């Protein structure tokens, strides 16, 4: 089965491209002297451990690799590692943070798509509906370029995004050049419908260079990434919770004035940290409840406090200015993620973990027991990884292809493909030339984005029909000639 790329431009989004998987009809004649169409296969996900106790839902990834020619983009898979949706990107484009969020009261897919490395190129945040149609695109405002670390939708119809901004700075007091460069973290809250910037916060206005744990570059041409903003979300009281990797701290930011209300961790922590609370190079601080509980992916990358990455729950007590560790766990393999990563709370109490720079993703029950574990191929990682329940209903119909050999007794091999359709339980193959409109000649359970079905006789054309778990027809392909 061969997959080719098409680019669709939404009229409401101007030139913003949405790249998605389409299927090249294998039965069509091909000029043997022409190059073959581009092939994009899903990045395989290997299941290492699975339990019926794992939460329901699909797994959302953005596989990324620096290898030449590596397929990367947005991908949804099930608990067996079977691809459900694939949206590969062309060379030079990278995706981050594919997940399900809510916009205007409806579940939507969101992701970050960037050209260039680490915010050096145009970056756009996309929102797509359950039909995989882009309904909004968000860009940084005020002449800035969005960063790849965060795209968080709020209940108010706004988006919280991150920006990296580099300025000239005298770094001699910190052992660097007097004519040096420093990179600050910027938060913007943007009204999605209009693109208007409603709020903007700059770390250099509020967080000193002396809070950084990152080494100062000796070269005047190398910027000091002193803050390294990597997360922003709405805190328990409606203010903002900002994560900064290189200060080893999370900050509560007043959503109106931009003032830092408190620091959790780092050299100027507002709280006395209890045993085992201290964290390093962390990602994805997230408010868990309305009583001061925060979940953090604690990378612990070298130089470090601890040998392994972990997920921690820290409760801060604002009245007595203390913070205590309520629980934590590590992966039983003792994983250490040098960068990236996240921890997602699930409705059944489990925690889904993306191990960032490592090609791993896992799920743990409330007691810290591993109930699901999977791996991407070596050389790949996913900035974050999630589990969500999602219903995808593609606008385009399913596609069928069929191949058969010159052997009159050989079966016809049919491929049924419906990229992004989550409700298909079973495929039926119809004889596309039957007088009665198409008799069922074979069927098979859905088995991933490209389901192969063997038909025990030769056919001139085929139709595939998708049926739900209730037996209802939910999609039908056009009749496709069976090629040799």
C-alpha cells in the first residue's frame, strides 16, 4: 500500500497548509520511467506492556527524528500500536504537542507546526475539528514568532502560547561576555477568533538572570537561554502557571498585571521545600486540584539532583509557605529523559507519561504500577505524549485498492483505508461489478489504518464498506479496479 501527500488550503486560513494522508490508487497505470509517488508509512509503535486496567482512549504522538528522510508529523495509534490517523509533514516541517482540547464547547485536535529548529522558523498553532478540518490557526502577535513548547486553549476562547526572544545583554557579571546575548521566555494570551494579543509577559521583567542553572556561553554570538520557558497553563485560581526548565522553577503569574505571585522551586522559591520536593530541568507543571496540588514531570537531567526522571505531585500551602511531596514514581527501567516530557492525569486516576527525548511512553495506575508501556523506534522521540478518547469522522470516504497476480487461482488482496476514522469495527468487501449492487465477498475486523483483506477469488473491481460496532454502515468507497 502506498501513501502520498496532498496539501489542502483552507479558505478561511489563507496560505496556512494542512498536510494529511491520502492514498495513491495502486490500480492506476504508472509510467515505469517516472519516479514512484512519495511513500509515507506510520512510525511504528512497539507495545512493551499492556493491561486491561489501562484507561480507555487512543494515544496521541508527534514522532520526531533528525535522521534524513525520516517520516514525522502527527500520529494517533491504539493500544496495540495500530495507526488510526497519520498526518506526515514535508521535509523541514516538524510537529509538536498533538492532543485533544476543547474549543467553543467542542472537542478539537490541536498541534504546533514549525519550520526550522527551535523557533528559528515560522510556527503556527492549529485547531482541527473531528472531521480533521482546520478551523483556526494561531500565530504570535506583536512581531514575535511563536515557540514550539506550548499551545493551551482556555475556556474563554483564548490560546496561551510561548515565545523565545533574544536580546543583547551584558553578561560579564555572570562570567559571560559584556556584549553577549540572552534569550528570555515570553507568554502571550491570544484571542483565537481575532488573533488579538490580550496579555503578554516577559521573563526578563520579572525573573533575574541570577535564577538560572544553565551555564553562561563564553561566545558573544551564542545566546544564553537562561529561562527556557516550556509550559504555560491556567492555574487553580485562574492565574497562569509557567514552567521554566533552566531556573528549575514553576511560577504563578498574575493574569492581569504579570506580577510573579510565587515561585515553586529554584533559587528563590517562595516555599520551604519538604523532603524530596526539589526538582531539576522539569517540564509540564500542571495544577491538579483547587487546593494547591501540582503535577510535574521532573526530568532530572545531568547535572542533576537524582539519577532518574520521575513524576511528582507537590502540594503548596500558601498560608504557611511550605510545599510537600504527596507522591511520586519513576519508570521501573530507571529512565532518564534529558529533555522534553509530560505527565497527563486521566479520568480513572491513572497518569500517562511521555518520556520526552527518550522513545518511550507509559501509563501508571494511582499506586504507581505500570499498566501500559510502549516505544518508538530508536532515533525517534515525541515532545509530549497523551491518551484521549476521540471520535474522528473524516469528510472524505474510505479508499479501496486491490491487487491480484496472473495466477487465476490466487486470491485478490484488498486494502481498506480510512485515515482518521475511529468508529470502524469491521470492513466488508463487495464485488464492484455485481448486478445486485455489490455482494459481500469477504470481511475482516478493522486492523489499523491500512486493513488487508483476502478475497478467495478474482474480481474486476471492489468496493469496501465500513461498519460500526453496531453493524451500521458508516462509510463506503468508490468502486476501484483490481490491478494486476
